[in-house]
C-alpha cells in the first residue's frame, strides 16, 4: 500500500477530527488508535492514514518517541509527507509537547522549515497577527482557556511556540496569505533563509487554509489543526469522493462523556432536557471503593432498549475543582478514564453498537478498553465529528469520538436519537 499522506495526531478525538478533514478533501482515510505495530494493517485502498496517539499531555520524551515511531510506520506505508495534528486551541505547556514533537519529526527527515496553523474557521478558531481567537475572543479570554490539564492563558502563538523550541519562530501574516500560493511559498523560503524553522501562518477563512495547504504541499512535515490538513488534502490530485459507510441500525446506542468543556456540558443538558435517560458517575464514591460501575450497568439494564442512554463523569469547573482537590489532578483524570473505559467494554458486551464518546482522554480510554485499533472514517454529524467504523475488531460497531469543545448543543440527541 502507498499512502498519499500520513498524519500523527496528539490525541484520539484530534485524530478523528483530522481524519474527517482528509475525508472531506476526497481521501479515503483510516484512523489507527495508539502506536501501531509492524503488523498493524490498514483497510485496502486508503489514501491517508491517521495515527492517533495520547501524546498531548504525556512527558516530552515519551511524546517524541511515540511520534517518531508513528512516523516510521507511516513511511513504511509509503507516506512521503507527515502532518502533525494538534488541537485548534494549541493545548500545550511551556515545555511542549508541540515544539519538541515537531522538531523531532523535522530532524528525522532533515526538514529545514515547517508551516503551522491551528485555525479551524467552522469551529470559530482563527489566527490573526499571530494571535489565536475563539470566535470574537482571544483564546486567553475565552471559556476554552480553562483546560483541566493544559490551561491556555496566552494567545500569542509565536511566543507560545518559541518557549517550546530552541529554533526561531516567525509569523506569516494574513496580508501575505491573501496574495496567494506563490506569495506564501516565497515567504516560507525567505523565512528559512533568514534562519527561521517554524512559520506560524494567519488564517481567517477556509480559503486561507486552502492557500496554505497548496503552498505546503512539498514540505515533508506540516503542523496544525484539522483546517490546514483539509487544505493540504485538497491540494493532492483528486481521488474521487470517499466511499460511504453504513451506520448500523441494530443494537443499542449510548453516550459516554468525560469532557468538562462548556460545549459538552451543554450537550449533556440538552440530552437530559429531551427526556432521555442520563446518569452521572460519582468519581469520589468510586475512589472510596463503591461499585459505581456495577450500579451504572444495573441502571443501564433497566432502561428502554429503544432509547439511547447517557452516562457521564463531566462536571462544572467548581465540581471538577472539588474532585481534583481530593484526588489530585492526575488521579482524578485517571479515575474517569478507567471508569468510562470499563463501562464502554461492558456496554458493547450488552449490545451497544452505536457509541458516542465525548472527550479526548475519554476516547483514548474507550478505544483502548475495547481493543479497537483501526477504523474507517465516515460522514460527519457536525464539523470534525464523524462516525467511524471498526474494521476488524467489533465488526458492526460504530464510534463517534468527539472533542470536548466540538459539536452543536443538540449533537447527542441528534446523532443517536435520529438513528433509531
């Protein structure tokens, strides 16, 4: 198999998001969960492959090692270009992992320069004068700044990335992007000649991202959110429309939510307001040894099998702070992942065939617990939120892995209730 492009995503929902972007660009796309092994197989006829890691918040050395292993695996499948996908809110700490991983991927191929852009206009993320906006607010002023692991209190991308790399970082401003592909290519070359290795580009629209994608077609490593990936995908010769996958209609439907983002909390509220069965997991009770999983499964078994159910550990910022104060940030996150991963395995055993998962870390826990290694990417319910289909393990299982901040407020109800 020879891929057109390979991609490394730093979390599982980010992998889903970027895989959907490649599919929109007409590329038949597979998504692989976790570091692939030499024997990991891809579905036949794939143009793009996305390796979704859990490297956003892991120690830098581990994130770099896993990303390099994924890069080698993608090379072995013929991918000459690798796209490093990170969050459209540039989630990272002053130490990384965006800078160190990008540098390592570039070092491995001897790349002298790369282009970055985390813009995702359909989701309200734009970059102007090097500052990241969420709709009409700077990221640092928006609700999205309150990430539980990587709070984002600065919106200046050149400054943020400069703290994570020993190399020079510079801005490619919007006026240059608007002049077109040749102007962008010339600007990137000029930056490289002046000693800049990381070029951060402004982008306000999908058209801007299409220009950047076409200009980056010859770069061996490109980095950004799903918007730039779609622009890059469209720059490849047309492969024709991606094949449609069929959403299973038999079996039960469920939502598992671990994200504490404002959007996920809205989606939970709308599910509850629609009169659909909802259950909140008591993480602190689980930490004392109470059989929270057994209680949740007993509750699930009592529900109408024709209705989707929601089981969630999501909490408001005050509630989350209270849990973290008792358990610690890392332990609280680990508890949630363990609970929801275990529940996912039991729910699938009980006949769930359509499973919507909210939250990047939660999605990683769920796919790991299920043993799902690879999926084909299908149609989106909302931008960046596609259904995916298990290809070998759990044949007939459809998964929707949703970034906490993605999807309309009615996504849970619409994606599951309308499939009945």
